[in-house]
C-alpha cells in the first residue's frame, strides 16, 4: 500500500518545488490534484510537454513519485458541449499521467443529482470513448461518489463500478464523504469488496445528526452538500471501524492500493496537518 499526500493546501508552492516540500513532510508519493498551472478544475490541462518533463525531473530529484493524478471534469454533465470538452481534457490528462510514469488516475462520477438519469447516460457515453484509451495506455481508474454527483450513495457507486466491467476500473472510498454515502463504513467497504483499491483519509462531521438540523443553511431546503476535510479526530468519522475493517479486508496487500491524505481545512497549518496525518495513519496501520 502506498501512502500519498494530496498537496492541494500547498498549491501556492511553485510546481517544481512541490516534490521537495512533500519529501520534507515525510511522503514518498503525491496524489496530484487540480492546480491552476497544471491540471486545473474543469478546464483543459495547462502543462505542455516541457513542463511535464521538468516536473518529472523535480520528482526524481526529490525521490517522490506520483501515485495517482486526480482530474476533475464535467464528463457526466447534462450539457453535451461540456461533456465533449471534458472528454478532450481527459485525453490530455491521461497522456500527462503516462508521461509522469504514473499508471493510476482517480476522479468523481460528476453529473447532476437532479438530472441523475441524463447524467448517467452522459457518463456511459464518456466511458465508451475513454475506456479504450485507459486500456491502451494501461492506466487504472478509481472512481468515487462525491456529494452533489449524480450518484452519491456508496453501494450504488460500487455497483456502477462493477457495471463498467473492466479490471482497470475500481472503487475509491472517501472517508470525509462517509455521511453522504450512507454512513455505513464497514458495510460499504465490504460491499465494494475486491473493487476497493483506493482511500481518501480526512475527518468530517455527521451532517445528518440532530434531525438533519446539525447544519442550518438558508433558504430552507436548498440542496447544498455540506462536508469537511479535517484531521483525524476533529470530526465524527468512526476511525476504529474504518481502520479495523480495512485491516480485516487485508487492504494493505491489495495490488496497487493507495491511501491518500486529503485534509483541506486550514491552509495556514498545512505542513503540521500533513505530518500529523502521516504519523496517525502509521500508528493505526502498524498491525496490518
């Protein structure tokens, strides 16, 4: 199992300095999430071949590898022009991933929950176009249900992954989205079974508590999806259940398993948080 850092809170660090900072924090792997000068949110990648090569040299010099890249595109959005554009962006992102020496990408289902059936149709159309490219390049894809996607439930998302029917596509469990996915940590993980290959680790509060009024948003009934990405112990995720279930499933020995630290709460303490999370995960997985 590889432990990676999502360096989103460090995005102000110049790209070529980022691998050294990650190494200084004690990580050997990066999960490269969106940043404006490389793979921005919902837009075409900004990196040309020269920038990709320079970043790869910086990674090699720091002794850090890209465990996965995390592009976010509207590949399931109900707007067909946006979907077609997203597929183009995906194709370039796949090539960049390969050029970085990485064989894993992870992303969200995307789409719109209020137009779930149309979004799902768009998702399958995009998969029809992209899956042959993943197969040709030997790149594995891990998918997670995200709050405000067309599929948010953890078990339904696992069924979606199985429906793709490809050994290259598997399931990502994102701990800070636990309470949007149904709240059943062990049940969802076991349901995903051998499709569970990737984890995102951060804490969150249970937004379903107090008769649904733990968080009050205005106007009443608006569809906002409230969640956090906190240090372990700052929220209400059941971490004993989380790590015990993974240990029982022998997750550490899953081929190409990745566990990513993805805390986004307080950027002023990004480095302290990254070190704390690495040390806390090491303690909780010591007996695996």
